[in-house]
């Protein structure tokens, strides 16, 4: 599972003497070496350090680039995704020519170019309760650059169990959060948010959008905290939550305290990793009856036959503006209850969104409101573009 | 008694686009009730059907987590500031 490459020797455990720098490294890190709080000793500490980055996406990109450039001797990278063209507006670790390649491959190329002295271990796998303790166990600092709640709770609990600092960062649209969790005396992620929101309440970046430079801002803050953690300098974000608002360009911190009732770092009830999918309610069957599905090609055939259909787009107006299926009408999901009177219950109703999730919810609402002939367009406008009309842009 | 309630952008759209609201009440819970009465769409994002705060929305009263000072029963004074911080997971 793990693949290690690199030209330098493996960093020794912390108890060993710090590794020496070669002349080439001394030259490369000269601006660090003349910096009083880093110096030769600090740079050797960076070379000895082992940092695990969970995620090679928006946050993982600046993290990997800056930590490699700074001379962290050993980086671990966990990701199982492939570079998609929609990643490129923010994931600066990957380039246009990398589209379709595993992210770990493009990361490996890029990191080797940024700093060939860095040893890199890649884990092309999803981090799970079965492998997390083993993977995290080999590192001094863990950096959370994941994109979902289940992995965030998993990383947190594993860090608390193993006693590893967890450098946290999270983003949504124009806002970010950062902190350092799970140090010996500090709070953990569960002290901040004891439980995750129900699935679907907080949209992902894929659903809700994110400002491309925002992970750059937050990821470099995480990289800074990681370097400070290794050097043991300055005042870390332990016990503080940094709130970043890119629209107002406001940075502020609030106090984070270790909760005495926290099951992870307080009462220590959590002694082993749990089922985080279940904890976060992921994969649970949605409430209510199943929704009838209609494939895009079937919809196209029915329209060609001249069937009288009410085709309803339940996305937001700004998504409609990007592109929509001709003949459809826009009724954003949130406004559906108020628009029920506009729907003729004697006609067949087909609802669609970007990928089929929101429209499934809309279809369920329509069924509950008494509409009997309701279909959800399978795969949404994305599949429509793939299977029926490529002139409709995918986004 | 007037207290400032700061909302993240994602919730501001449910409060007529306002990021900062003036609210009145003697406790954080009363402030939330005051705001919920004025912006009904915001209410389910601020508190559960049982009236209690969610474990995934953290309230800071003058930069301190209210969970450690009585939750919604935490008393507020004129000029205090409350920040609402919902969990986000993007990366």
C-alpha cells in the first residue's frame, strides 16, 4: 500500500541525533538558516520530521508544496482520488497535463521537482478505521486536509489515541477554520464540534462551491502551524480556533477549551476507532419511499415522442445560468413547497439537478405532497450532458 | 439590552443578507429566540426543534464557547458579542 521514494536517507526517530545537512541542503535552506528562530538546529529538526498529509486536494496542495520546500524530511500523503479538471482552480499541486492521473502520481512529480531532498511515502487508499492507526503511527505531526466529516472525526480520534498533534483546516465557500488539536494539553476536534451535522445539511465544496484561493490561504496557515510545531517556536493555534473570512478579509480567533466531557480527549471513552460512516449517518437509507428514476436517454426518447412532461430544474438560479435542459423550468429546491400549485398533477413530472441528489429530495417532497407520477433524472444534468446533449456544459 | 450576533456568510442569506444582527435578551438562548422570531428561516439552523443548540454549531460569547458557561442559559450583558460557528468540512 505504501510507496516510498526519495534520495535522502530515512529520517531517524526523534530520540536519535538530528541528521546533518549536506552542503546542497545548506545552500537551499540559506534563508531559513539565517533566520534566528530556525537556524541550523531548526532546519535539522525539519529534516528529521515526519509529517502526514491526509488529502492531496485543495488544502493538501499548498501544504505539500510548502512543507516540501521548507525541508520537512519525510512527507506522507494519503489520497485515492484522480485529478479532475474541476480540481485545478484550487489544487495547485496538480496541473492540466495531470488530469486523469492519480493525485499521488502528480504530487510525487511535483514534490520531487520542488525539493528532491524530501522523502515521500504515498498511501493510495481511503483512510479508514482499519488502517488509520497504522498509517498515522509512523508520523510526528498529522495534517487534516480532508473534505468530509467522517474522515475528520477519524483523523481526530486516531490522533488523540496516538498522542499526535492534528493540524486542522477546513473551508467552505469564502470561509475557513484552522486550529491545532490533540496535543497533550489542548482540546480536540470533538471539543469544538461534539457531533457532525446530519448528511446533506452542509454542502460539500462540489455542491456549494469554494473560492479557488481560499484553500491556499488556509493550507498555508496549516503549513505554518506544522513548521512551528516541529520547530517548537512561537504561539501555536493550540487552544484557539482561527476563523477566516475572505470576503471581509477578517481573521479572528476564539478560545477553544478542552471539554471535560469530550469522549475522545476528556473522558477517554473512545479507546479504539469506531465506524465513522455510521457516526456521521453516511450511507443511511434516506427517509421515505424510494424514488422512481428516469435515465437521460429515456427522457430524451419520451420528449421525442411528444409526451407531455413537466421538466423541473431544482437547482439554484446561478447554476441554471451556467446551462440547463431546454424546455425545463426553474424551481429551486427551497422554493418547491411554495410552487406546488404551479405543477399539474395530471402530467408526468421529471425533476433534475446537477447530479441527482437534490432532485431525489424534490421527488420525495412531491410524492409526499400527493403527486403520483414523479421521476428523478438519473445523474442529473451531468449525465444528460454525457448521454444526450454535450452542448449542455458540465460544471 | 443589545448584543451583537455575528453570522457566517452561509447563514446571513437567511437573515436578509445581514452578517451582523443586533439582538436582545438576558441569555444567549433569548438572543437566539429574538433573532428566530424575526428570521424564521434562520431558526432551524440556529437551534433544534427542542430549542437546544446543535452539537455542530458552536456559539462563542466574547470569544468563549458557551458550552462551558451554561449553553443557551449563559447570561449576556449589553455590548457583548456572540459569534455563530457552524461545522464545515471542505478541503
